[in-house]
C-alpha cells in the first residue's frame, strides 16, 4: 500500500486511479496522518475479505451454540411472562 500527500494526490489523480485499477491501494495523508484510502471497486480488499470470513465464522459458532438450548417455554409463554 502506498501513501501520498493530499497536494500530490490532487496533481497525480489520474495516475493514482490507474494504479488502483491494477490492484494497488493508496492512502491519502494530510500532514502525515491518513485521512482516506483509494481502493478498486471491482476487487474486494483483503480487509473486507478478512472481515467477511470472521463474521461467517462467528455466525457458524453462534448457530452451533444454540443447538440443544431451549427457553423452557414457548415464545408466546415467554412474552406473557415478561408482561407481568
């Protein structure tokens, strides 16, 4: 991933877009601090893919935890008990 200052990014925007189209990620900085990231819309970034995998794993784990667990009452009975 390449970092570039705002002023330079404005002057080289077309070049940066070409780099992004070829899979590069570019971070735009202001006074040395990251403020934005340019990524291609056609390919998911590694962070997005990693997040999808983590969420999928967590959902699988949650589904496995619910097997064999019951509320001890039907949903309508639980609702009625909660109204007391």
